[in-house]
C-alpha cells in the first residue's frame, strides 16, 4: 500500500530535474526527455509535483541514443503495414510460471482491434516471429516472460511459447525485421532495463529501436500479470477508439490516468472472461508507472 514515501522521493527528483522547466511543460502537448546512464531507469510518469503525478500534466516520451542502420532498401508499404500482430504465451504447458491473464490480455486487445491476428503458446516460436515480422505490421504486441539477467546481458532472453529462448543478441540479427514498425509493445518484465552492451547501454527495447522500429512501449521493472492485462486493454482502447485518435504517447498516458482512477476502487477491473484480482491497487504507481514510451533520438 502507499505510505507516501514515493510521493516525497518523486517530488525531490522532479524538483531537481524539471521544476525549472515548469512554464514550458505547462504549455506542451507532450514532452520528449533524453536520459542517459542510470537516469534511463527513472519512472517519469510517477514523478510528483505537489499534488499531481507528472503524467497527469502531460504525455511523456523517452529519447534513446541508439545507432540506427537503415535497411538497404526501404520497407515496401503493403496492406500488412496496417495490421496488428499479437504474440503471447501463458506457459501452461511449460516448466515456467503460468501467466493466467495472458489469454484475456490478447483477447481484450483484439476487442479493441478486431482485425488483429494472434500467435499464441506453442505457435509462438522464433521462426514464426520472424515470418510474421516479414509482413511489416504497423503494431506488434509481445506478451510473455523476459528473463533479464543482471551482469549477463547476453544471457537475457525472451521465453517463447514453445520453450525456445530468444536471446537479446538475436533480436538484432537480420532474421527479425523490426524496420518501420510503428510501435512494438513489450508486455513483459524489465524489457527496458538497461545494462552495458556492445554499443553502450542496451536493453530489449533499445535493440529493437536500433533495428528500425519507430517506438517501443517497455517496462523498467517487473510487472504484474493481471494488472498489466487490464492496463494494455486501456492502452489500445485509447490508441484506436478515441476520436480523434491519440498518439502512442498520449494513449499510454490515457492508460496510466485510467489506472490512477480505477486504483481508487482497490479492485482490478474485470478483463475479458476474468473477474477482478485480489491485488490492493491503492493508487500505487508500481502497477502503472513501469511502462514508458521510448523512441529514437533524431
């Protein structure tokens, strides 16, 4: 439960980094922030300014320093560029912690984007991921277990639905075409947690950006299964159902604001076919502030 300590810490960080820019923030429709080193792990949405979180003021995006090497030939636009592909595994048939809300997460997203296609469980393999990315979708959603191994970045990996391990170094190979994707959403733990790699600080999110994705939604800490499923439903509803449509950073802000509001009920809203979970939300930012919108520096 909230004990107020995160408010005090969030206020201290906000005052140190952003208070001098308050007039500009007040006038901005969105703020792009460049962070380096350990600051890349700051949960910007829950920094606190007197009586409100930073995300209650404005939509936020983090600029990431990556070396982007464009493909030799531009990605050809096709009907697939308008598509959405949802990948995920609940690991119920594997020796891994089961994600009980996975099916409801994907189904809830599909209710917001009926034309989306799904690749689930055993079908979610490295080969299938590569095949689907070759279709150049507009949006890609990946839900599952990402194992971030501190001190051993090369050993960090995504567990596929068939039990394969997709190591972080493989993400940058020519086998996987991230070029031109509007947004890759990584619904898994620590997908934006950075550590020293071949080109400086790297994470799953930064590698996908370096290979040409335009933006990534990723997490800077471990996430909750049920809460994330509800959060992702809000995110996609904001992105595709709003009139006019929200930008990706605005849709993320929408989901975070909705989470703050629903937290006051102390129950998780039902998603898909599941009822509410037993977590005490109590407005704690753990459940909604771990996700950030990342894009490349120009």
